C-alpha cells in the first residue's frame, strides 16, 4: 500500500521534506556531523564536490575523496534531529518516491558520526578520539519504535541497578556499533567504550547553572559503572539514536568523538577546532585505507 502524503512528505521539487534531498543526491557512505559549519571542514578535503544543498540546520555536500563516494550531512543537535535525518536518509535509499512504496531490494547505508564529546573518565585526555562500542540511550526517543532484539537487556539491567535509575524516566537502552566499521576506524590512536547519549546539554548531562538537578550524583554513578570490562567513557547527544535507528533499518553505524572536555576533571580543550580537524582527516584516511 502506498505511503500517505502526510507520512512521507515531499517538497514541490520532489525532494524529501527536511533534508531537501533527492535519492540521487546521497552516497551510500554518509558522514554525520552536528554543526553545519563542520560540513565544509569535511568536504574541503574532497577531490570533487558534485552536489550541495541546505535547509534549516541540515546541510549536505556529496562528492569524492580518493575514489570513494561520500556525503557529509549536518544533523544539528540532539536525538530528535537524528530521528529526522536517519529516517529521511533511509527513505531516500529505500522508498520509491514515485510509487510511494518501500523498495523490494533494500540498500544498506554506512553512517559515520564525527562529533565532539566530554569524557567521564580521568584517564581519557583532552583532544583524544573515542570510538563508541556501545551507545547508551537515556533520552527515550527509541522507545517510539519496536526495538526488538537490538539492545542488551543484561547490561541495561546492571546499569539500572547500579545507578538506581528511576522508573519514571525512559528505560536505558544499549546498542552496539557496526563491528565492520569499528574495525576499519579503530587504531592505536583511539579509545573505546560506552558513549552515553543524553536528551539535553545542561541538566541531562549533569551541568548546574541555576537549576538544581534531580540527581546530582548521577554522573558519579555512571562514571563508576563497569560491565564485563566495559565502562562509560563519554557523553553527548546523538550516538545511541544513530545506532538504534541504523540497527532497526539494517544500516551500519559507528560514532567517533573528539574529546574536547573532561567532565570529571573540569577541563576543556585549548584548541577544540584543531582536534576536530585532526579527527576529520583521521576518519577520511581510515575510510579509504582498504579501498
């Protein structure tokens, strides 16, 4: 049955509603960044840029880097924007816009997030790179979908017990990254662990300006959580949403984070822009290393 106009919304030119893209505008390997200004920081390395567009915070450049077809897209901040971006990118790849029907042959996309993050462990230095083996979802967006068997109930139960997680908050979910993409991007220069994805930047990440927190000890509890050698290394606002939606749709995803703050030590990078630039060049080179 065709998908209703109200569900799959297309612009007058036939592009998808928020991203302003048509199916031919994206590559199968897509770099996701939060900041729209970071799109140019990635695409300036491309040998050729064949397409550009922007609508709201969603900016896209598609081109070629050392023979690899890549798109880089800014998502803005937070899991709600990830919900828009991943759903619309999947639709571009796997829905026939003319028939408004899901295609019989499903295309697998590769999502690589290049983001910034704050470390929760003292031994993870500023300006380091962290690969998220797991995304720890505390924001609740994924509960809108049937998550099936993509999560890790045993580890989730251990986290809930360790942190005394309140029943009135969204149940934490743990989702793995793509093993294939992780192996392609991991090196001696990267740390690995669990990346916590919060719903906001201040209270949800334990920051206090004027408002008191529901649980001022939550970050300390999270910092001391261990399960089968894994620990929570860092926190941000996108990774688990990317992992969850990608798993549900059959895509591959991995998240790399430039550590520009250490929340435990209260420190911040002297030159975060340089660190992000280093992570961009590192990621691009790893993506083409085995091509």
